[in-house]
C-alpha cells in the first residue's frame, strides 16, 4: 500500500483554487522532489496536506497510511506520522524548544497508546538527535525559533523532524536561506533519517540540495498542477534551462 | 456629601464599627490606639471607594471597578475560629519545607500550622500581634508610616481594624536567606466574612529579605479580604516580594501594597492574581533615595465573570532611580481586566529611567481589558517608556504546533503559557519560580477546561 496517494486534488483558499488537480503516489522509502516557479502552489500543497484551516480541498481524495486524510485533524495527521517543515517557521515565544518537543513527543506516544517518555530518556534522546543534526544545544534551550536567524530556523525544523521521526516529511524549501556549510549539515541530517520505512517530499528551487539528498523522482509544479515528472536528471535539466520550456510545453498542450 | 448619605454610609458599615469598638476595648499601646482611631475616623469620612460617590480625582481610580455591591454588603467582621489541618492546606501549599511559614485562618494566627525556624541574629519573623507585644519598638516606627490611611478608605479600614498579620524585620545588614511564606486563608465557616490582613516588612540598611504572601480561599462563598502590606528597606537594602491571590470563587480581594526604597535600595515585587470574583490591587512604590531600583511585575489570569484590576503607582521622588514594570494579563470567558500604571516623576528627579509594559492576551471575544498608562513627568532629563498591547492567539502559531502533534487545546495552552512564561522565568528564587511555574500551568489548563465546559 502506498504511504500517500493523492488523486485529482483541488483546493485553495476561500473560493479560489490554487491546486488544480494533482495526482501523486508516494511509497515508503522514496524521496520525491517538487520544483516549480514561485507561486505555482508548492507550499499550498504542503499546507493542504498538513491540514491548515485557512486552506481547503475542493475535490479529489488523499489517502495517508490507508486513511482518508481529510477526516483527520492536523494533529492526527502529525501523530499518524506526517511532518511539515515550514518554508517560514513560526516563532513561539516563551516556550523552549526542548519543552515543546517533549510535549509533542508525548502527544504522539499518547496517540499510540504508549506511556509518556521519562525526563531522563527524553534528555538522552534529545542529546542523540542534537548530535545527529549538529544542533547547537543552546538553541534547544531557547524559545522555539524566537530570534533565531533564518538558517537556524530551518535547521530547527530538521531537528524537530529528527526527534519526531515522521514517516512522511514534507520539507518546504528547507534549503533556502542556508549557508553552504549549513546546507551540507542539513542535507546530512535529512539523509540520516532516510529509511526504507519513511518517505519525503522535498520542495526546493535548487539542484544543490538534490546533490546531497538524491531524489527518486522529480516533479515540476506549474499553476497548481504537476506538469512534468521524471528522475533526478530532470532537476539538472531545470537548473540548466529554467522553467520557460516547461511553460511552453504546457501552453502548447493547451 | 450630604447628611443623609453620611447616615446611610454609617449604617452600611455597621459591622466594621462594631469590630472597631471591640478592638478598641483591648489593651494596646497608645500609639496603636491612635492609629486605629484616626483611621476609623478617616474611614467614616471616606467609606469604601464607590466611584459614583467619589469626586475627582479619586473617582478616576475607580471608574472600571465598582465596589458598590461590596460597600452595601453587611460583612461579618469578627475573626472566626476554624480548625484546619495540613491536608486542607496542601493544595495551596507553596515553596519548600524549610521555609518560615505563618498561617492565618480567618484572620487568626494558627501556631499549629506555622513554623519559624532558626533566624539570624536580630531578625524577627512573627505574627504582628506578637510583635506588638514583644517588639513594639520595632513596629512603632514603621506601622502605618508607608500606607497612608488618610488617602484611601480601604487602607483606613484595614488600619482601623488591624489586629494581626505578618511582621518581618531585619536589622542593619541582616540577611534572611530563607524565604518567609505568609498564608492568609479564608474558610467557609461563616458566611460573608471580612478580614483585614496586615503585613509589615522592614529591612534596615543593607538588609536582605524574601517574602511570599499568599491568599487562599477554601470556600466558594462570598467573603472579603481587605489587605494592606507595607515594605520598606533602608540604604542598600534588598527585598523580594511575591504576592499570590488564590482566593475562593466568591471572594472580593482588595489590596494595597506600599513599597518604600531608600538610597541604592532594591525591591522586586511580583503579583500573581488568579482567584476571587473581584480583585483590586493597588501596588505603589516610593523611590525616596537616589539610585534605588524597583521592579514591579504582575500576572493576572481571569475567566468566567472574574474582574481583576491592577493599579500601580511609582513615585520617582529623587534623581537617578530606575523603575521597571511588566504586567501581563490572560483573559478568558466574560472576564474583565483593568491595568492602570501611573508613573510620577518629580521635577528634580532627573535621570529617571522608567519602563512600563502591559500586555494582554484575550482568549475569548467576550473578555475585556481597560489598559492605561498614566505618566506624569515634571523633570526633563528622563527616560520614560511605556507600552500596552492587546492581542489574541495567533492562528499560524496554533497551526505550527498542531503540525507537530499538539491538539488544538494543548497548542492554545502552550502559547498562553509562552505568553507570560518570561515573567516567571525571570524570578529570583528557584523554589518560587518552579512553584509558580507549576501553578501557572495548572491555572491555564483549568482556564481551558472551563472554556470547553462553557462551550458545551
Ligand atoms: N492565504 C493566501 N491568500 C491569498 N493567496 C494565497 C494564499 N496562499 C497562497 N496564495 C497564492 O497562491 C499561489 C501559490 O502560493 P504558494 O505559496 O503555494 O506558492 P509556492 O509554489 O510555494 O511559491 P514559492 O516558490 O515562492 O514559495 C500564489 O499566487 C499565492 O499568492
Ligand atoms: Mg513556497
């Protein structure tokens, strides 16, 4: 059974569709890159999948883990194993990263009917994960994303992902705003979490991330649709030629 | 005031007059008799501050908090004996075992529930009634010297009926490492009880004191607490003061806290209000010596029909003093909040640094807040800033937390916690910090449970 199965998905804000019919099947163990020009609907797809209340699906179906995704609240989706790394991570003043992650982890354990994690076990887990994604322990103590630099926020998303161990991660431009070293570290962190059991959707504008996190498939989104899919070479081709030829192809197809 | 009105107001406060007559009949030093009789006389003139009966400028202080119902209630003003054991107090316990603790039940000192352990030389921690017998020379120069009963009816009432409360004294250089916790408890043994707790905290030059003052109600019934606290430290003196209001659901909690600082003195006070049907705190500081620093912080949480009013006043009387004030409010249900922050900078109080901030988080569309800075600055070389915000929980923040698996309610609770957590995190004493942190978290959870129930 596919981990995620999107069929004919449409949706957007209020009375305006931004996603105009998407079909996408993702199996465990796969990494799918989604590329496409600004404003093509990549982040909107992520938000609809994660359940943002401002966005609504207007057609199609999505099954996640065999369940009807739209029957699930955002937190149920998360606790079923979905994770959205935000293009613009949100600041949560006054709540330390570590405190928050423990709360999130416990919600997950509760959802699965497992006992809460002890303080000691959590500390050990946190230390292990900080090491894995090369996270500054100071950032784990500070309030979530508050006054973090742009790059630190992105790294924090990967840190959250490492702690929560999702089965489906949607990484929305996690590479943008990172310096060259940070990009390598983040890519390493992502790769560390790649297993045969989980899958990732990597939204990016740059081939560079895909040099490290090598995708199984590359999709191009344009005007709320996936207009082209291919293997990893497609990303190289886009890097070289830009999106103009895609536009032309779409228009030619009418 | 017309004669007719005066007549009404005397009858209105008949039980307070009776209590006064009883107290006056007891043996006491002449100076104390004098305080009580002057205060009673003044209370006779002022009565309770009921806005519609006041004239400018007093009226201004009471526009949003209506004490009419309280003024018209005939309270039972005598102390009420009640047996309490540790288990009844357990949910309201605070701090650590080693702390000095004084417990007053319905205005009566409970020696069974209180304990004062080893004290440094010259330091006094006792009930005020005991101190009046054993150390009148220490009490006399300070009692009723800072909280002026000529100015307000509530302080006059408390001073007229003052019998007991906490007395803490540290002489020149006296350092009280172990915090003192005074616990004023009201039980449901009598309806419509009124108590007048009085707290006096005095530190000499270079003294250092830590006091937690808490008010708890073990009943849902109506009752009145009218408390006055005076805190004065000498040159280079330090005091840390925490005030926690966990009054019962039917309570009216009226309080005046008066701080006085001399040269280089430091007082930090933190006021946490969550109990009571109606709360009004007046927290005032007078910076009387140069280079003194006062920190005046507060946190108020209200739900249902609760009303919570914090009036603060900082009086920069001399140059080179700093005042830092942050008050945060969390308002749920149909609750009402009031914040009025007065900063008065005298003409020669140059180089004053005064910062004030009031932030409010509205968890319900039916809650309301009146917030007002009131800066009166007569010096020209000063730094005075103030800010007030009123906001709601942010949908993007809620969504972010939900994508990490937190339920909508947990997300709201966590954000509410985060809204004010910085105030608690900054507190000086570890044990106070962790106790308040836990209390704050539980209160937020209770607020959200109250919300869920009211929705159903
Ligand atoms: N809440 C919203 N209100 C109005 N318009 C929106 C909203 N969310 C998205 N849109 C519009 O939908 C379109 C797609 O936006 P989206 O953020 O999904 O693009 P994207 O592919 O992620 O772009 P980028 O590469 O710049 O991140 C844009 O035209 C955007 O302006
Ligand atoms: Mg985007």
